[in-house]
C-alpha cells in the first residue's frame, strides 16, 4: 500500500534509471502552473524516486527561480509524493517499466530497461534465459533477443542512440560488427601467414614475377617509368633481365621533383602516389594457383567472372561477324573449374561471406545445384540490365541486353543495405575505353558491393580481367587480390588502380 506525503524536492534521490531524454518540459511546466500537479510522484521509504522524474525536474527548476503571477498558489519547496514501502529492486524497475510503457520512451531507453530486467532475473536464477524474460515481459522471443543484443552493443557504441529507430541502429551495428569480425580474423592469422600476406599485398611482390614493372612501383609512377622505357627502346620482355631492372631503378632513384613535373616545394609524384595507394596484388596465373596462397578464413567477398561457355563465336560470330578477343570455355571446362572452386574456396572464407558468380543464363540452374552440393545457399539469379545487346534474329527474337549472376551465401551472410534489387541497371564501358571485350563498368560493382562488401577482409577476384571489381572493392575498405592469365590485363590494372586512387 501507499500513503501521500510531501517532501522537499531537494531531498528526492534519483538513482539509476533508463530514461535519458526528458523532452521539452515547458508544456508540463505550464500545465502545473495552471492547475497544480495532478499526479503525485512515486518514492520509497528512502526518498528514492520511483516514477515522475519530469515532474520533479519542473519543481526543482521553479524552486530556484519561482514564477510570478500564478493563477493558483504553488509551494515549490514541497512536492506531493506517493510513498511506497517494502519494494524489491525488481518492483522498482517494474514500476518504471509500467509508468513509461507509453510512447514516451525512446527506443534505446526501452531496450535499456529490458536489458536491466533480464540481467536482474538472470542473476536470481541460474537457468534463466531469454525465453523466460520474454514470457515475463509478454513480448516475442525473437524481438527480445534482438533487443538485448542491441542493448549490449549500445554500451560499446553509445553513438547508435543518435539513430531515429532501432532498425537503423541495428543495421549500422551489423556493418561495424562485420568489419570487426573481418579485422579480427586477419589479425588472428598465424604470424607466418601475416608476413606472407603482407608481402603479397604490397602491390608488387607477387606481380613482379609476371610483370617486372610492378616491382618498380615503389620507385616511380607508371607514366615516368613508361617514359624511361620508351627513351631506351625497352619492352616488358627486356625487364625480365635483372641487370636492366637494376639500371632502371638506379635512374628512377635520381629523379628530382622538377623531373617529375612538380614544384620544388612539393613532394615528388612518387611519394604522392604511394601515400594514397591501398594495398593490392594481381598475379598473372590461373586462380587455381593463387587460391591456395590465401590464408584460411580471411576472404570476405569473392567475385568469379569466368568465360561463360556459351559458344560465342558460333552464336554471334557467324551471324554478326563479332569475334571474341577472349578465350571461351567449353561447358566441360567451366563445370570442372567450378567444382574445384566450390570445393577449395570454402576453407578460405569468413563465416558470413557472399560470392558473386557471373554466368550465362543457360547455366544458372546447374551451377546453383553445384553450389548447394558444397554447402552454399542460393537464390534466384540476378541480372545486370545493359542499354544494348545482340540477337541472331532480331526480327523474331528479343535482343539479349542483360547478363546474369548468382549471389551465393556462405553461412549467415546479410546485406549491408536494407535490400538489394535482383535487377541492377547500369551502362557498359564505352568500346573505346575497354581493356578487354567483356569488361564490366565500375558502377555495376558499386551497386552490388555496396550491399555485400565486408570492410577489413580480403576480396578475391578469380578472373580479374580489367580489375574494376578490385578497384571498387578497395573503395569499400577491402584488400583486393586477383589474377588473370592475360598479362596485358595486369599491366593495365596497375595503371588504372594508381590513377583511380590518386585522382578520385
């Protein structure tokens, strides 16, 4: 039971409470000045506040500076209280819960209260779990577990309280958590793996074997190196000679800021490039050779864009005279490669990882079945809608102006964004700007990677080609590793990668 008493507002003690924001008190203040305080505040025998902190704050404010010309006389030095005795700690929390169960609570205040109750009940019963708390509060188990998880996150990242809704806060925290998991995975690699990975990711170590120009990356920007090679009539083949490499390095080391086209007070172009260039590696080899070098549980996103095995020369070459500049696969070659990929990539992946697999539409279903065989979760094929396409018989057959890709999930991978459209709309790379015939526009990767990238983890491109996927992966905070059997693509990528990160 309770009794009505009066206390000096200064005597009321405010202990730990879940309410953090009190809103605009002016309206409440005006109401109390007009008609008095209709509902007493709640206190216990120790003068500890149980409910009514907004009313108490109005009294404390007016006690310091009493308003004049009130319609009714109010003694601000005494506040009416409802005294409740013999309460347990649980009762006190429940009173706050019941008192504020209206829309007054902010989302994080409600979550904080649920967390406090769950912690209290768990400390009183060894076998207490989420289900017990959900039943006591009469809320859903799924909703409660999600709220308690977010409540614990709020202690680490109080900035999440700035989000309008808990859904937004949960989404932001999920991104932070994914990045943290990726960073921890990389940092937890054995020391020898970390050293080897660092050597791979310096942008030149693994590139040098196939592209000696890459080994000079730390010494000069690509344009200046090209100039030196042109002056001395050197070709990439000449750079395989160690003596030639050393001679070039010696000449590059003598460059001055004026030689590089910079003002004398500026840093050289070399330093400018190096200070901004993220780590990467691009090898000239088959992905079957590069994949084993990747540390286990380090890859957070994979893009696979193999030849489609659709008989391009037969389909389009004979009727439209379009020749393929890239080697196509036979269906047998494609599925043999995919079998190897699905089997070997699993141990390299982080627990929650997406794979973007480009493929001809006629192969989507058998490839999905193969992915499921190796433990991946599949969904309906996605498409990239292009502004133009081809058809053998345009008068009777619709023009094919799209490409298909599969999104494969490893573990409980979730999008970084609320959703991802199954159809993305993007231009193609203009013909005169392509490094190779099937190059995909960077915007295609931006639209996809925004939803599936995992900052802090490795990105692996099995058939890197132009390397546009690697560039965009680096934009989203991933460390790109890629390979291709065409040496000219490797040369082109290094230049583009440098240019993108120094000009953007």
